[in-house]
C-alpha cells in the first residue's frame, strides 16, 4: 500500500511562531492544553499518581 502525501505542507517553525501573537486567547488556551496532554501521554504525569 503506497503512502499518501500529506494534504498540507508543513510550515517553517519561524512562520508558525510568528503567528502565535495574533491567535485568539481561547485558541491559545486549547492548544496549550492539548500540548500538555500530549506531553503527559508521552512521558507520564507525576500529578496523576502513576496513571
């Protein structure tokens, strides 16, 4: 099975970071929460009691 190319092209990091100040606060809060949840999945969260 051949892999599909991504439907989008990844943005350079500097372009992505430059857009952060213009994002609405609610979106930034959701993105931050998702990043923290993902990091907890990757390396665990000591605040969850070993889950």
